[in-house]
C-alpha cells in the first residue's frame, strides 16, 4: 500500500522537476511536441475522422483528412525552420562593431575575441528608465567614439561586451545560456523548438503559432466527440485526470490505448491554450516592433515605421507567402539587425546610436 502511495508522489515530483529545470525542459519539450504532433495527427487523420464521418460521402472524409494533413504539415515545416534558422550574431555576416575609443585609446578594434574589452557593461533596463538621454546619444553624436559619454550607464542602443562569448554584441542582442550564443533581437527562448526566437526566425515562430491554433482547434472539434464515443464509456471518470491516467495505466487498470488517447487529449488542451495565448503575444511584438524583453521591462522605445513596414521587417516582401511556405530565403526581413535606425525614444527626434 505504501509503495502504491509513493509512486504517484514520485511521478508528481518528476513532473515538477522537469517543468522547473530549463536544461531538462529544453531537451524534453521538443521530443514531447513531436510525440504529440505525430500521435494527434496520425490517430486523428486515420482513425478519428473516418469514424466520425462514416455516415458521410467518402469525398467528405477525404477532404477533411486532407485538411488535417495540410495543417500538420505546415506545423512541422514551420517548427523545423524555427528550430534550424539561426538568429545568432555572426560578425562575418552582419559586420564587426565600429572602432570605439575611450580617452583616445581603442577599446575594441573590430577583431573577434579581441583582448581589449569595453570599459563598462551595458545596463539594458536602467539606462532608459533612470538615465536622462544626453545630446551625444542622438544624431549629433561624434562618429564611433565614446568620449564625453557617461559610461557608468550606457544607453540601451549601444554595443556591449558579452563576457561568455568574449566579444561585443550589437544593440538588442542578448546572450542565451541555453543556446550559448548571442541572439540578434532576442525575444525569448522557445523550449518547444529548443532555440531562441530572434531576428531571423520570429517569422517562423509566429507562423508556427498561427497554424498551431488552427490545428489544435481543428483537432479539438474532432477529439471531443470521438473521446466521448470511444474512450469515456471504457474508463472511470477519475481516469480522465492526467496523473491518475498514468498511474492506473502503468498498474494495468486502464487499457494502454485508452491511456494513450487520454494523454494526447491533455496535451492537445495544453497546446491549444498555450498557442492561443502565445499567438496574441507574438503579433503584439510584430505590430509594435518591440521584443518581450523591452515590453516587460517597459523600455520606452518605438518603431517609427507604419504597420506595413513593421510587418515587412519580420516577414520581408510579400509577407502572405510565408503562410503557404517558408519564404525566408526569397524575401529577407527588411530590417537592420545592427543599427536599428527606425527606432526612437518617445519625445525625441533622434535615435540612440553613435552612428
């Protein structure tokens, strides 16, 4: 009896440990997502849809199956591109930082892993919340120099030294401890794809979420009646709760197939809620031009372009094509991931850069 009581407790502790450990979550989440995608799409297309549409004409069943396959394919493709399209800052691609001077002495000369470092670190949040903007930060700043600037709190839009990478990183780039890289326009780390969302793959993250909402809603519409017809009559009502399902399935009280479908149902519900919330967040980032870091920390900057310009900054030209197939290599994002000339602080005419 004590052994039976310890098992649920250990399982619950295991789930809490996985959910709170970033390293483990970063390895487990992509595998869990692929398991859910293959399980829900495979069972739904080849078992649930034929069962639910058995009274309809065969072409109706085929059409619904094709729609399910299309949504699953778009999800998988955008997940692949989200995972493997890299937003890492690479000086060979995006250019080295300018030569900067401190009292006439160079503190960085454009070389990677240079032995001389910046004299101060960039304080991303404090620089805009507590420091008054100085004239040198605007359009009249002396080119490529730090002379005359209070470096104790450097402005948000400046190059800063990444201690881990041992080289400067450009404005709006931040280091990720999981990716072990400096990510351009880093927004957040996506555990489902085990990568950071940034300058180059925000388009795939938002498109992925768009199809995730459609696919999970489509799957839920079919999963609910199928579950009530096939699964619910065979199990007890408390078997429908996720932890109970696992324990009773392992002990043999619930058939493995029914336990498998209940687990998929809970995963479907979680992805539906999470993807819907994340979709609204992603399009808030796109339409404002800000990252979640800047929104959460209330860094008062804005993109001076209109809505179409902000959309092209993420998706490139002909942005609607991104919702049919990945168009990144045809239409690059129309943005400068190093200088960010169109960003300003509210109430100021000039930008932030030492241009």
